[in-house]
C-alpha cells in the first residue's frame, strides 16, 4: 500500500495521475482549488481532497496540517500556470502584468519549494519515498518558447530538483523531474491513449504515457536514482 499526494489534481494530467497511478488499497490526497470528480470513483483506492490555493503563502502549512502524522510515499508536484495568451501567436512578453508574473512564480516555483519543505517530515518515514516534479520541455535549453516567466519557472523547477535531491539523498528519497512536451490533457484518462493520439494526429502526448513513467519510477527500489526524464512528442523538432 502506498500513500500518494498529487498537487494540481482536479483536471488534466493531475486528474490522470489520481486515476492511473494508485492501486487498490492505496491512499491518495488530491490537492486542488476545485473539488475533483475523481472522488466519486469506486475502484478500491481511498481518495481524499485537500482544498488549497497554491497562490497563497499559507497553503503549504494548511496542507501539512491536514495530513497530521501520515506517511507520504509518493509526492507529485504537477502544477504549472502560464502567461495569459502565452501559447498564442500574438503573445507579447512586454505586455505581461507584473502582478501576473509574481503569481506565476509563486504557484510554479515558490509553492513547490514551500509545500515540499513542509511535507518532507512525512516522507522521511517512507521505506521508498519518491518526489516527482512535473516540468516542461519549455524549461530545457535551446527551445523556442518566448514566455519568459513560464520558461523561467520550469527551468527553475529543474534546479529545485537538483538541489533537493542532494538534501534528501541521506534519507534515500528519490527526486525525479519529468519534462513533457505538449500534452493531450483535454482528453480524459479513462478515454484511453488512442483517442488522444487520434484527436491531435499524434502531435500531443497522451497523459497515459506520463502516468506510466511516474508509476515505473515510483515502483523502482530506493537504490535507483532517476534524475530527469525529457519526453517531447516525436513530431516536435524544437524540443
């Protein structure tokens, strides 16, 4: 039995992880602002909702208080907001509002640090603790993205992973940063990978692929250290 916590889990990849990562008997805490539909699933997995707004500095303490003395085996920080119209052709960095920039950094970077910091005591009791940071190919070198704040945050997430890995090495906790390309996140997990492949003509990665990666690494022994995985779509020549 595993105890799992997934951040950003009410929709998209987070929702897919909540549905596909656990096995019957596992406990999953779902961190999100809105109530997730996955709470209604009856598949032998025990799912609980922690309502939290990661744009607030108090969120990390509130989440830790709910968990009390629970052990956490797998933590997935799957959170990533981006600039308004950031992926549109007409996007212009010079028009970004400073308040929006600060909020993006808070949610994508600061909250990742503070939430993991607060939950590390819960992970130290695990026999095989694993931390997953869901980044993006936008945070890799030599990509063609112009969203300065989003790219900086995903590049920074890799730095968090590198430093955190050194801090928790003595506890045999693994830290893996997964950097996917564009996901077919709008296609629900239960609809299957083939529907996602067909819907986007093979240009977006099915969420099932990322779930499979996380599950694989989570099931490795504590001896193995998987530092980083880059997974662009095979058709993406810029990643």
